[in-house]
C-alpha cells in the first residue's frame, strides 16, 4: 500500500541503512542504543535489530558548545565518521534569518550531546545552575525514537496490516479500585493469535501467582501491542502496584530490565511506555470521537460490537457476584477483552495507519495533536532530509485569527434533507491555491497537504470498492481516515500562532477568507435552485428540497453547483434523510430513509443524560420527525407515568459525574461552600479523588445522593417528572407551535378550548442570524 509520505533526499547522519518494512516498536535510549522490533509482512516472524545512533538537535547557533574547543567541528558537509561533536552549517553562505535553526548539532549519543549543551549554557548564558534542556531557547529537539526514524528514513508499520502485529488485550478484575485497598482476583487475557484465557486467584495468597503467570504469559506470547480500555489510568498502575507489593519484578517489556515506566505528556493520566511493546489505550481514541460516553460498554453499543448475551455488571457488584456466581463474572471478563479487541480494530486503526505517515511511535499517536504531534514532525523530517535550516517562526500578531463561517438558516423540522460537502474544504483550498507558510522555503507544507489530499481520495474510493475483501477495504478506510486527520489539521496549524513552528496567521486568514467566499457561492447557487438552506459551515451544507425528488436528482443538483466552482474544489453528495430537526448550530437530529436516527451535538447526546430521559427523547424525536405529534405526546405520557408509578429504577434516573476535587481538599472548603455532587460523595463516606466518577441520583427526602442500590426505586419521582420537561421536552420546542408545546408539556392541565393533538403539526421557520 502506498503511504504517500513526502520524501526528500536523505542526508547521511551516521546511522547505517536498515530494512524499511515491518517496524512494530522502537526503543531508543539516551546512550544511543536503539532496539528495533519488526514483524515480517510475509512470514509473520518477529525479529529485533540492535544498532546505535548519534544524538542530533537543530540549533540557532553554536554558542553553548564553544567550550568544546577542538572537539567541536563546524562545517557545511555531512557528519564525518571520526567526528566527536559536529555542527553542520546548513546555510554556509550566511543568508538566513538569525532566528532560524541554522545548525544540525550531533554528538556521540543523545545524552552526551545534551549534557555538553547544558554544561556550556551555564558559562555562555551566565547561568547560576545547570538548566534543563527544555528551558533553553534556540533548540529544536525530537524524541530519540523520532530521531532514529527520521535519520533512517523509516516509519512504523510499512507493509503491515492492522492484525499482522501480535496484539494482546488484558483486563483486571479487582476487589477495590485502589491497589492499596484491593487485590487482583482475575485477569482475562486474549490475543489475535487465538489466546483466550483467565487467570484466577480464588484466595488472597494466590494473587502473586496470577501476577507472575500473567507476566510469563506476556513474555511467552511476545505481543507487539498491548491494548485495553483505560489501561494507562487503571490496569497498568494497579498491576504495577500489586506486583511491587509482592516483590515481583514488573518485567513486561522486551529490552533492558523490561520494566515499563510512565511519561507525563500533559494528558489526564500519565502514559505508560514499555520497551519493545506499544501500549495502546482505546479510551484515548474513543475520547477523540466525542461520543456521549467514552466507557467501554457504551462505545461497544455505539459501534454495534457488544457480543451476544453480553453480561453487564456494575463495579460495586462484581465482587459479590463472583462470590456467588463466578461463572457470570468469568463471562463478563472474557467479554470485556473481546470488546476491547473489536473496538481497537475500529478506533485504533487510523492511528495505526497514521504511524506509516509520520516519524512517531504508534503508542504516541492516540494522544498526539494532529497539528503539533503529527504534521509538525513530518515538516521537520523534510528539512532534516533536505539538509536545510529549519525556518524561523513567524513574528507574533496582536490581532486574533479570523475563523471560518458557520450559519443556521432554518430551525424546526424540515423534510427531504440533503447534505452537500465541499470535499475537505480547507485542505482543498490550500492545495488549489498553493497556500502555505511564507517561511517554508521548501514548500513542504503545501506538498504534504496536496499529496495526502490526492491520495486520501484514492483510498476513500478504494474503501468503497465492493470487489475488494473486507480487510482490504478496512485498510483503505483507515488510511483515508489517517490522511484526513493530517490534512484537516493543516489549517489549524497555520493559525496556531506561536504554538506552531511554521504557523502563518496571514496564510490561515487567506484560507478562511477563501472558504467563506466559496461557501457563499455554494449556498447562493443552491438557493437559486429553489432549495431551503438549513445549516452551512466548512463541514458542508444541509438543505431541504421540500418534496422527495429522489437521490439521483439530488446528486444531479449538487453536481450542477459543483461545476461552477473553481478547479480543485468539488461539491459532493454526502447523504440524505427523511427529515431533520434543526435545533442549534451543530445540534440536530436526522431521520434517515432506512429508519436510522442520527443525533448530533450536546443538546441531544450528553454523558450527563439520564437513561430515562434519553429513552424518552429518542422515542419522541422519532415520532416528531415523522410528523406524529400524538406519538410525541404518547412517549411523554408513558415516561411520566412510569416515573410516577416507579416502574423505572434508580439506575435509570442516575447520572455519572466526574469528581474535580479530592476529599481532603473539599474538607478545607466545605464549611464555606457546599458543592452538591461533592457533598453527596462526602455524606456517603467515599474517599474520592480527582478524576473519580460517581453515579448520583435525587433520592426522595434526601436530595442528591450516591447510587448504592441500582435496582432500587426510592428516587424523587416529582423531581424527575419536572426534569423530563425542563431537560428533555424543551429540546422539542423549535419543532412545535409555542401554544402546542405548552399544551403538550405544560403543567396547567387540559383546557376547554385546547386544540386536538391530532391536528397539531410540526413546523419550521427561517433564521435570520448573521454569519458567525
């Protein structure tokens, strides 16, 4: 498969040439040692290559290394074989911005090079103490694995499909959430080579045995990738702590002592790094999708991959269920890792493909920002390979960057809805009009966007090719997703100001100005053809044709509008629906022709929504979009009656809340200010910490309380009956006449002159808001 990497001539930076395919993991140490693990794309055999690399860093000048004297060579050519410390002058004629990174410094190892820079900076800059390298201005440095990949011209996963590396999933079942209070009593393990097993400790003294058995199992199966949901935040820290408690060396990796470690990358929880094995957390990937809930069970239901006969257990009931019905918990644990395996194939596949494009390890890509974390390393790679200074950043602007256009044209329920998409609008504009950072003398930014946009369309078409096998189509789909992530990040990178080394606010302004003009051209052409616009922005245009003209004529209409657009810019048909509830910008509901209900935006999908309210809303929306107002009333009355009759459970009315303050911190402020959700956790005696999630509900006579009896029915029915109107029925207002809405959901009761519900109709109205 062609990855489309933008390649330029590669300078010799002393690392010997290496095979280009099959990399599954790279471990590069500070002393210059590099271990590279590969999986042969043909035979599936694994191998490891041990090599060494010099450390290298881009620098604006060599002032911090002058203390080296004769040990430092400054010259324009590549690094000589006998050089100790070398500064390659990438602009020997001197015509370069003094803020540009003119020199490519290298030393015997990364640690030695960095140490000499730090040592020299004390004298050169008049510092009192040895600084951290990150605190010194004038340097551009990448991670050691990234340095290896760039200098050898390689990336991960070349020639491999998603399932060719050995992938292992594991999940812990514990007696408490804290390793200080609980222990591991069961470990479910699975891999993509047929392993499916459980390790059990029926008695506390057996915990050490199953930890050792698990570590031995990992070494024996020798996975390239280890996956789980919340593996960074729970499974690995818990397992490491319990292994430490028993004095068991936590050897999970493939090189050195094999012990993984944590890296604080600015995310919610530290990332675990394991030498020779890529640790991937499906939770990181799911959080990027902005689903209503990022939990494993919710994500599995969302993607339709929950196994048949799925066992669902609340965390608090797992231990007691295991005591009385161990087979049920065993099934639950096996299904957990099965769901992780299936979920990974969906949400990790784009990151797997992305690793083919950018010189970064696979395990970093689920958390990496697409601009700084993916696109920028590609830009740096191009300048290193070309042997050119990395450009100076643009000088700061006081004025904010002007963003794109978004406008709501109509609200309420409209029928026969079509979406037209300006295919990758901003990347297409960048590509068609040659836009890029002014300081990018090689034009690499534009080449990356242009090449990947072209290749993405090829992969997108192949992903729809029914003559290809399912795995082949999935590979093409993953590649187009990866390329889309990069090219869509390009505009944001331009407008990121000082956060992006090659940012260019004026170039970003050109992109958005052109985007606004194109969007206005598209909406004007559509209106001229008699359609009703609903919503327009850079993601596309929703419009109603009024009557059902058929998909062929809808496509023809869009094709006619597309023909009037400039070369390189294409308007595409991007779906149709029976009806649409337009509520707010980016908040809408579509009823597809196949009966599927698509909800978009926090107004309709939120992790804070209660189950009873979500169920009502989906039933009411389906009826509303079918023009069935009596059906809306029936859904409301059925839900209200079930609430009052206590036919729903405490779990159905509960909501999950994230704790933002530890119990010890809340104790210091509680006397001055009570916070309802923290107070509920306090009264329940929970030792809560930042990041914990607690299920809460309003209990009759007690107010907001922690959910302890999911199947109970002691909720405050009156509160939830009122919330049904205030939190859910209000989302239907724009589809109904105000008097009709009040009659359906108000509290005044039936009136003598009320309109029969059967005569009520859904409605829509134009919105005259100014573009935003």
